[in-house]
C-alpha cells in the first residue's frame, strides 16, 4: 500500500501520488498518460497532473488498482 510519507516530491499536489515503491513498470503511464510521467534519471513514475475530469480520475483509479507493487496512493493532500 502506498505511503504518503514516502511519495516522490515531483508528484503534483492533490489526491493521487506515487511513492518510492515504484518499479518503473510503465502500467500507470500506459493507463493514464495524461497524468503520469517517468522520471528519466530516477527510473520511476510520478503524478505530473492531477485528474481534471471524471475520465481522467477513472484512469488514475484504474492505474492505482493495477499497480503491481501498490505504489500509487489516492489519499494525498
């Protein structure tokens, strides 16, 4: 389960975030490309834009549920 205390600093402020458990599998970037990007230097994903529509929110939720290491959280501030 994602831990807000371990989220990457690049995450956009808001509900969704990626923490340091990310294994760079690309699932979130494939599922919600409008919201997740890759940190090329660190080799992990982060939320660069919080969802702005019900469709984007649904894709972020799908990415969270599909994350193989549960690195995506939805309890951010």
